[in-house]
């Protein structure tokens, strides 16, 4: 291995390669020279950041108001964007910055402005809007953002990266981004110093590029000020005011040693890497964690053209772009280092961290090899600064479940500059109109859980989450750090059956089973069929033909009790959930505009006792939705998720197996579809519900945690007579997808209406109490606008293709949608998924049959079949057998 040594010669530095035997000397020399390098570079950065500081002092010098509509805390790119967009909407806004605008992490951001790269429509729209905003702000405010549309190229250096980027490119083009695939020679013509001998292709967006983060934030702040916002620097927030009715009511600030209150109806936490600590003041869970982030800036290079595009090469951990007459070489290493886990210092500003040369030199060496000329010139700086990252590498956005009126925009995972405009616009709309106008199911703050705040969890997970930025994003890859947080009561039993566990909202979920006494290995990750594909098929077939046991203890479970429990749940639910006792009802919850908020079941046990079960990803969302609709009603909501194991028996033989386990009559006559009744199994009592999520005769058995192992053992003992198979979540997914069963947060989101997703059949329009969102549903039903946007099932006719997410659906060569969720239909004989189709004409059976349907997967086109009805058992004969 080679190590780098930095030699000082006047104002010039030179990077020279040394053998690893001289590494210690190189490190020592570098450390001695580092203070002078840092001082030299920082003086230049500070001059650039504060060249117009006198003007800014006037701009941001405001009297601290005593009240406002909204208080925004944090003067980085996100806080300035939120203030800008709120002010544009006519809100009385005050932005409070504890020190100086951009002094947290914005000031040292690398400034990439890239629209390419995401399979999330929300993130892609954030990027598109942000780029457009940066291009227009100078004309509006007179302050340049430094935007330069020099282009962007993503390098694919192996077959898996090529597959990933072709999949992303197909989706990005659907979103309106002109992505071009380049040959190595074409890459070289745009960036002549780039080494391309190992490059398979480049993915080029001509209008992407870079921006000056300080200038961009300043332009947003100036625009906010021009629209009436107050911006106050040197004003640290010391607390959050709570009203008598439990809402955020403003903040307290420290001014000259005294405390002052600012009353406001809404508080927005945009405090960046301090967001967690600010949230703790109000009891709000914001589990972001700072980590070290590096880039090197070379000395001037005469052969560098400042108009060259940004190069990104994840396989070399790097992005490279022109900067200051030389090149900036940025790094995202595979294993990161957490920074100040216990607490981010309150007084740190424009922070630089002494670089860990020993840890980073292998990554830097690999990165610089992409442009070998960087090894021959000097370095102005090897910079290390803090950036904050989240447990799942998605931003933290939305209204806190713990405190109404408290919003958060933080945890941007090093893409705050390139998404900041979009995040600010979304939050401003949400605050102003009471609901978001984009899909937020994947970024909503209520997806996160309090245990993630633990310092040990954060310190372990951030190492992996930052490292995931530049790793190949395989569909079946699961986070490996900070695991075993939550275990099913029967976890140890499943382990003995060779379960391969994956992270399911913090739970250990059995994805598939290698077999008793075997150790499950994922094997080589890919975008194709893995070596355990036959196991997946076997488990799938077991449910279709026999009986399978599925552990779903991770599902969110709530006991809802009280005199008004039925009344409240019935108002929230589209279906009538307050009819007969001992009955389960599948239903949706909507907001006032008729958009989806939850997809779940409600079981009425008695007139004052109900059991609500929702998907794991919507745990806190569902809980919060209920609690915020209680008002003065006599209702108590209790989270009992961990109190019960959920053991599902599914398949044609499930009734026979269940009958052998209990003294209760579970015949079709005595225990019909939707029955929910307590039964005995062995020495235990369990709630048994006849319902299915796989499209077969089946039962969900809810067992008190202390009895779960006993009940499991009873099932396994009797199950041998029926060839009972353990079935994992891979098969659950393929089984439900064949039946076109929906999953809120995956193939449905908060921008969809009930009729658009094809669930209008759950509505009971004749309930005396009505249901939340009913007026909007009835309006859409009358105007039939939902017929132009409908969720359809898609089957690929080629059995070799696989669907995951983001593949593009075409009708007669025209893009009409994308796959929101996909799997492999072992019974149907091909990949199957769900896609929201939008068209100019009515989407009905005639429309579906009248077109040629195809799916683009990584630039390959496959014939497909589409349907509005489930392709498997559309008449529900198996379920009601």
C-alpha cells in the first residue's frame, strides 16, 4: 500500500508517494504541517464566506420579536429555505440562529447540485426544484448562489453498478431528467484527466453541477428577509414553550444573559447536527448523529478546466470536481467515524476536525487514483468537518408525533444543499395548509423510534449509514449494525430453523429459512435471482398448496378501550368497524382531503375494547393519528406490540392444523371469514382471527408473549402431520403481491386517494357518524377523476426478469407509471408488482386491453400484462373456503 506525505515549500505543498514502511514518518510530517495548512486554507474560506459580511450584518440584524406565526430554529441551508418559503406564503416568520448563518455544516458543504441518483420520486422532485430555485434566486434577490451547470457524470466500474445506474436512469428519465449513458471515451472528452480504463459507462446529466453553499443559503435568507421574515443571529434557543392544550407554543431564547419568550403557533427545528439536542428539550425523538466527512483540495492545476463536470465514482469512494483552480476530491468511506456522540458542543461554529490520516489514507489513495494527476500536485487542505446522518439514510421531516405544532427538517445525510429548496418548500406547504403535498411516508419523522436516540445505537449505526452512501444499493441488502434491538418471543425457535433475519423497523424478521440446524447465508448480493431463490419458491408454494407458519410479531398492535372507543374508531375508519363483536374489519384512515393515512385492521372484541393492527413502518403514525383524534372522548390507546407474538397459519391445510390444536370449533360454519375469537391452544389462550394477507384460507394468532414459545411448540408438534413449513417475509411479499394486496408506505402513500388505490369497497357511506374524509371521497366518486389515476397489478411475461421498485411502465411506448413495489410471483410464473398509472383517458378494462404494455428494467424492455383485478383468485374462493 502507498501512503501520502505532505511536504511544505513556502506556500506550495507537494503530495509524494511513499512505501508503507515510511508511513509513520509521513504521518508525523503531515501532522506537523497541518496547523499551517489549516490556517492558510481557513483564511481563504472565511474570506469567501464573509466577504459581504458588513452587508449581511445589516440584513440579519433584527430586534427579537415577542411573537410570530412560525419560529424557525437554525440558519443553515434548510432553515433558510423553510423561512424563505414560509415568508413567500405570507407567514410571519422569525429565523433564529445561535451563531452565524451557515456556521453549522452548510459552510463547508461540497456544493454538489445533482438531480441524478434516487429511486424516490420525492427526493428526485426535491432535487429538481432545488436546482431550479438556485438558478432563479439571484434575479430575485441580487445574491448569487454560485450555481454552475457544468454537468455531472456517475461512473459505473462493474456490472452491478451498471445495473443499478441503468435502473436509476430509467426512473429518473420518467421524472423528467435527461440522463445520457456515456462510453469511456465520451467521459474522457468531458473530463480529460479522468482514468477510464476500468469504467464500463458513465451516466451524464448535462445541466447538473455545483453551487456555493454559503451563497445559496445567504440568497435564501435574503429572499426571506425581502418577504418580511425576521432573521436573528447570535440568538441561541434555550427551550420550547408548550401550551395548556399540549401544542408547541414558541421558544425561549438567551439574550445578553437574560431569557426572552417568543410565542408562536409553530416551531420548526432545522438545527442540523444539533437537532437531536434541541428536540430533547421538547421530548421529541430526532436520532441523527454527526460523523466525520472528508474532502481534499489540491493546489492549482494548470491543466484543469473550471468548466469540467462533477465526477462521482462510488466504487472509489469519491466525487471530484474543479475547485479554486485545482480539484476537490471528496470522500464517503465504507466505514465512517462518529463525532461527539454524547453531545455536539453548543458553541462550535465553522468547525474543522483534525483528520484521521491513518484511517483515511487508503480511501484517499483509492479516490485520487481516479484522477492520477492529483497525486503529482500539492494540496491546499485535507478537510474534515461534521455532517449528520440518520439511521436509515433518509431525511427527518414532518410534525413530531410527541408535540403538535413542532416540525422538523434535519438529518439530510450530506444532501442538504441539493435537496434544501425542496425540503423547505414541502415544510412550508405542510405548515401552512395542514398536510404535505408530496409523498412523505419514507421521510416522515414518525417512522423513527425513541430507542434510536441511545448513544450506543447512534454510534454504531452512523458508521454504516454514512458508509451506505457510496455502496451498491442492492434491493435485498439489510442494515447490519445496531441489530437485535427487538426480537420476537419465538426468535430463538426460528433461529434453530435456519432463519435469515433482516432488520424490520428494528425487529429481527425472518426473511427465509435455510432449514433446521442450518445457518442461513445471504450469499453474493445481486439484482438477479439469489442462490436461495429455490427456498423462497418452496416457502411460497407451501402456503399456496399446504400450510405455512409466518412470524409477524413485528406488526404494530394497539389496544383501544373506553366508552367512546368504537365511536372514535368508526369515525376514523372508512368501513364500519363498530358492528358485531368478535369481528375483524379491513379499513383505511383518510385525512380531510380524502388522502390515505393508514391501511389496517380493527377488531371489535367488546363494545369498549378494540384491537388495531397496522404495518410496522406506520407504528407511530397510526398511534399518533388515534391519539390526536381522542379530544375529550373517553378513549385510551395502549401500544401492545411487544406484548403479543403474532403467529400466522396460512394455506389450504391451515384449518385442519388449527382444529387439531384447539377444542373450539373452527369450521367454516362456526368460524367464518373475519371471525375474531379467543381460543385455547395447549395451556394458553390466544386471540385467533380468520383473515389473510397472502390470499389463502388462514388465521392470525395473537399470543401473549409469555405463552408464545409454548404455543409455537404445540403448533410445530401437530404441524408435522400436515407438512407445516416455516415461511419467511420474502414469500409473504410474493404471496401478497400475487393477490394485489396493498401496503401503505410502499405501494400507497399520502398523495393517493382511496378510490385511486382501488379500495373504495371498504367505504360505508351510510354510517350515522360518517367517516373522516367522506366528503372528499364522495366528491371524487361523483366527478370520476379517480378513473384517470389508478393502481394496477403488473406481471412480467418473461420469467427471468425481477421487479423491485422504480421500474418504468409503458403503454404503447408511452410512460404511464412506475413500479411502486415488486416481487416474484412463483404461482403466476413471473415478476409481479403494483404501479400507479396516470392517463388522459379513463383507465378501465378497455384501456388495459387496448394497449401494448411493457416494463423497462435497466434499459431492457419486457412485455407485461396489467390488471385492475387480482391475477390470483380474484373471486376470493380460496380465502372463504
